[in-house]
């Protein structure tokens, strides 16, 4: 249990100062203590909070130099010479080899990778029509594993005009490792046709842990980079995908979260957010160095919060205000925001926030571009209520080459490892049956997604016809409002990656609501078109 205050060691100035967090009670198991004289006592003279966190933890025997370079010079010359903190996964991989190897293990799924969502067999066959006017229409591919989350972000056609490409072309598409060993910069003039110039620092800092010490809370000014920084400058400073320190405190090994927008969302509503049980969340929010960074420390692992650092609907870009049509720019932290709401509540939330992403190219409807809301979808589901967490299905226990069990960090799709992911809790069922059940739920949801797309398409087409026919603006406004409603309830599920399995009841409720909203909009327009045609019939009768 958390009993009193202590300090969390983390470098914040350049790459090297330390910060404070609550003291954690000593573990019930026999504590590990330092057995060598490695100079740490000199560090502890200034950083007593680090000692309180590190000693009596599983990392107690690790010397400070395990993760920090330049410590000798720092001790000799003082605070003007900062130690260098190494935070890439390879540092942790020296001791946690099975987890490290599983993170970077390459899987070769049937049908290849780079699967565009907007093709007939993709998640959203009508994507180009329904997202007309948004950069995602240039390319919106199905995600690959975590090891690729940085390179795939930089090399996608909607990012910086295709400026960043894989070295050696497609033959190296499966290469993993450091970003700039895999990608090359074609230069500012290297824009390809049919690409967009999108990309922003807020999105990038969420894909990697490299910027944790260079990014002030919520991307405010004061760090090396902020929300308004040049995106290509930020890109060049990102060498690794999201790493171990995202979820594990490097000094005391406690489970934690570091993503600023998630920390802020929980901190603002600790008793009523989607992670709270009986009005409580097992998370202690700590602010350090006058708010430069906030983190959250857990007593017990809650992978729902850990995974929510990325697997949520979020806003990371500029947009427009509902209230007056004025632009929302990077000077407001609305451009680094986690709603933590599911499909039913998102539209109302964004209206209250006074933000929308873009206007539809045909109807002019004010639309929200949704990201990957797995966390909000899962909240309140059957599995969530049963106490099942993300890691139990997506990071199941396996046996290493040495015969010892470990939690795979490849973050698997449970349908590809049903025995390991599902049968542990459902021993009475066969792997074939569980896979069949998963497919059944997903197939049903996909059917509703297609129908929602069809009716949104009908609404867009009918709107265009009505506008050309001179239907009154007030009628067009009514139809546009229905478009805004139907869009959120549909697109939520093209962005969410489980095809409804995370919460089948929510999927059915919201997708059928999308269909109903689109049909209502079509009816409003068709009724107006019928009235508009009446004078024409009367004129023909007179003739």
C-alpha cells in the first residue's frame, strides 16, 4: 500500500534530473539490497527519493550506471553536466530477454501487411466517401505490431507527403529495430503524388517513449519539443517505438502510466473515470518540477490503464469550434486530449469541448475523426466486469527456451493464440469453439458496420441531390445534424480494432443507432424533395 511520499527518479532537465513520488511499502518478499559499492551513495546524497524507491525493490542491485551514462562526470562537475539516461528497450532486454525478443518477433500474417481499410475487403470499404475531405483517405492501413508503430506512422502516405520511406523498398518492410536504421529521409522536396502533409508532435510523442524527458505535460512550452514544434524536427529525435518505461517504473519496477493526456483525464475525474471501481482508482498522480511532468504509479498492475496510454480515442490535432467556427490551434491543450468516453457519449463530449476535426467535403457536416478506442469499448463489457484485463488476453503466459514462463510482449491477437489466451479461463471449451465464437461475434458486427456505411452513403447522396434541387437550408441543416450523429456511431467501429468483440452489446446498440440516424436524415431530405416536385406536377397538369 502507498503509505507516504517519496521520489520517483526520472531525468527532466535535458536528460538527467530526478523527481518525487510517494513512498511505496516494502514488498512482503525478502527485499533485494545493494551488495556492491558502485557509487550510488553519492547519487543518493542529492536524490534520496531515488534511494527510497530503488532500495528494497527488484532493481535494488542494479547500479545507476546500468541506465545512466556520464554519471562520473556529473558527480565530479555538478549539475551543469547532466547524466544521459538510456531508455530504449535494449537496456531492459539484457535481463528480460524473452520479453524483449517477443516484442520484436516478426509475424507474417496470411495476405501480407499494409492492408488498407478502404478497400472492398477492408474494415471500411466506403471510407473514401464517408471521410471525404480528411487525410486518412490517402491511406488508412490496418495496424501492425508495436515494434512497427513508429516506422508505420512515418512511412504512411498521409504523413509528410511520403517523405519518409523504407530503406531498400519493400524487401525491408519487415525489418525491426531503430527507426533510422529502417527508414530514410527523402528530403523536404520529396513529396509524392496522392499523399497528404499531415503529422504533428502530439501524435508522435504518443508512439514512442523517447521524448518523455523532452516533452512537458500536455505538450506545453518548456520542453525541447511542444505541440507547436516542427514535426520533422521531432521525427528525427525518435529512434524507438513505445518502450518498457511506459508501463514499468525503471527504478522500483512498479506498474505505471506516463502518457500525459491519460494522466490528466484521470486526475481531473478520479472517482468517475472508466477505470474506477467503487469510486476509486488504484493510481497515484504525481506532479514534479512545477508540473513539468505528471505520472501515475499503481500498487497493482492494471493493464487497462497501461494500454489506455495509446489504445484510446484521442485528439492530437487542430480543428474548429462548434460554437463559432473559429479555428482550434496548438495553443490550446484541446489538441492533446483524451475524452475516455464510448461511442454513445463522444459527440456530446466534443460539443462540450467545442471541437470538431473536419467538415465533410459534400454535406459540410462537422465530423469527429476517431482513433482506436479499444479501452473505452472494453469498459463495462462482460469481460471487464469479470475482472479480466488486457494483458491476460493479449500478453498470455508462454514458456521460454529455458522452460521458464514469461508474459509475451508481442501483444498478440487472441484469435491467433486461443489456447493460451482463452482456454485458461474457459477450460471446458475447445480452442476451435472459442475461435468460432470470436468469429461469430465479429462477423455479426461487421454486418452492422456495412449496413451503417450503406445508409451513411445514402444520406450523403440524397443530401447532394437535395442541395442541387434547391431544398431549403433549414432542411439541409437537419440532415447535416443527422450525418454528424450517424458518423460518430459508425466510424468509432472502423477505428476500434476488435470488430466488436471487446463489447458486442455496445457495438450493436451504437451501430443500429447510426443506421437509424442516417435513415432519419434520408427521410427528411426525401420528404423535402417530394414537396419540391409538387409545383412541377401542377405546372405539367396545366399544360
